[in-house]
C-alpha cells in the first residue's frame, strides 16, 4: 500500500509516516476508504495503541502519520532473545488483548495484528492503530527521509 518513513516534527517528536503509492492513490475508491479509515483511526484511544498524529488523505500524495514507537517489534524481540520469560510476557499479552479492543470500539477491524505490527517498549507493548489501513510487511520505518 505504501512506504513508512521516520519523520520528525518541528518540535522533535518522532513519527512513523506512511506515504501511499501513487498507483493506489489514483483509485478514487481507495481515497474514499482511506479518508474514512483515517478519520476512524483518529478516534482510537487507549494506552496500548499508537495514535494518529496527522494525515492528508486528499493530498496529491496521501499520507498518515502516527507516533513512532522506538522499540523492537515482537517478532524481532523473540528472534533476538528467544521465548520471553513468563514475567516479561504478561504485559505484552495484556496489551495485545486490549489494543484490538480499542480499535474495535472505534468501529474498525485491525486486519494485520501480528508480531511485526506489535512493539514491545520497555514500559509497555503497543500496536499500530492500523485497522484496515496500515502497515506494509516491513512496518519499521526506514531511517530516511527525515522531514
């Protein structure tokens, strides 16, 4: 659907910025769905999700930006460390149960909840608010460009 970049706001806030590929953005049906999904994703709250910060679904190049979570995704964490010990597993498990519930409350369905779209920061796990609109197969933002 698009490519995710690491962005930095004027205030220094790190953002994951997803830019939609032109061939997909050219589809009027996609634009309408994307516009609705961005509006709905903005309503997703909760401690376990990465909020949408800004978006331009109607621009020449549609994009959406959310909080950047500076943490390994769960797939990378388990690949690097192996299975998590039980005390370290409880918090991510709770977050992974609560995040989709927050997404569902907003009337969305998270179609890509998996270890690559879930992060495990030291303090708590988080999930993209992607619902039906987000995250390509390589969800970690590219190091460039920084806007």
